[in-house]
C-alpha cells in the first residue's frame, strides 16, 4: 500500500492532467512507430485510470499513459516482466513493442500481450477454493529475492502499517463508523494488531504492489491472470498477501494461507491490516 501522504499527493497531482486519448490517436501513434501493427482491429477497454488500455487485434493491447505522468511505471514493466513471466503460473502482460513520447503524444505507451478474462471488478469469483489455491501459487512464485538492481518502493509503498496510521485514521473517519456498520470495531482491532506486529525481517522479495479487483482477471469463476505491474518492487510480501482478503470471497483466506505455506504470524497480521487500509481507501 502506498504511503497515504504520497498517495494523496500523487492523486492531487494527477487531477486535471488527463490527456484525451482516442482510437484515432492510438492508430496514428502505431502508424508513426509500429506501422506493421497499425491496421489491426482496435477497441478501447473499459476501466483504467493511470493508464488506458486498447485491445489491438486478438493477442495484443496498447497500454498508454493517461493520468499517470511517471515513466518509471512502464519502464519497470518493460524491463522486468519479460523476465518474470516465464516463472509465473498465471498469464501476465508481456511488453513486445515500446512507444516513445513524441510531438503527437508526450507520454509513454507500450504494446503488450493481451491477458484474456474479465476484470474482477466487473466479474466475480464463484470457485473460491480454486481461486485461493491459484492466488497462493501465483504469489509464491515471485516472492523470492530479486536481482540487486530491482526497483525499490517509493512514496512509502509497502511500508509497515504503523507508518500509515494517520492515513488509516483519515480513511476510517472519512467512511465513518456508521457506514462501516457493526464491524467497525473489528476493523479498528485488525489495524491496531497490524501496527503492533513485528516488521518483515527477511530479505526483500518481488512484490506486485497493487493487487485489487481491477488488476486481476477472472474466467470460469476463478483467477485467470494478473495485470498492471507498474508498482513492481522489492519489499515486504505482506502487501501482496493482503489480496487474500481484498480479492478472494469471504472465508477463503485460511485456504489461501494454507496453500501459500510461507507466511509467518507477523506477516499475516500486517497483511490483514493492509487489506483493511486498502479496502477503506
């Protein structure tokens, strides 16, 4: 989870800087830089905030900066996803062509492989046990020590929950205990327990960094792929393990952690708190 001060600052900085992106613009960019792809069928994909996606033919997509102004996100994907993809048990987008900023469009864009499925925020998981096992296998694979030059967390992302206490309080108060309902005290207790949990003492591992329902796709009632690795970095696995509560149906977290089999008690406690923070924010 991004440090809340950095998250709010980045949000404020992005407001009002959206570039108008049309099918005509995307096709012109392709004609300028990758003319062999320019006449493939092109259609906008619903969703996306920092980046917009356009389906390109049957097997490709154009990922183009919209609100995002940081080139490092796409540069990280270009650098690391081709190396990570072969070791992951679910499909992820793999960059195949690079689009450079130009007079026509001053931001970055990348042609990537298309990951088939429906984003979870537009679909559902009906096979909870299978999804728990699938997510556990997917996260176990990258949760290993990365190369020495792997990207590191920025803006407080992946910090210990205690460093985001002000942010938790802000979001908790903004939503309001009445809106949260009878679980408000339990949510607060989960957060307090995460704050008290020991910090990660192991070596940094690859962390996706932004697992939420818009960044995974589902098919046949279970997880079918993971997208948007712009926040990939080396850090505490608890940030990814929060997905056990953020993505999976209620009651599936225990199955997930049994399958993952590598999280100690402190990591689970931090992950639960980070899940509460992500859900509130």
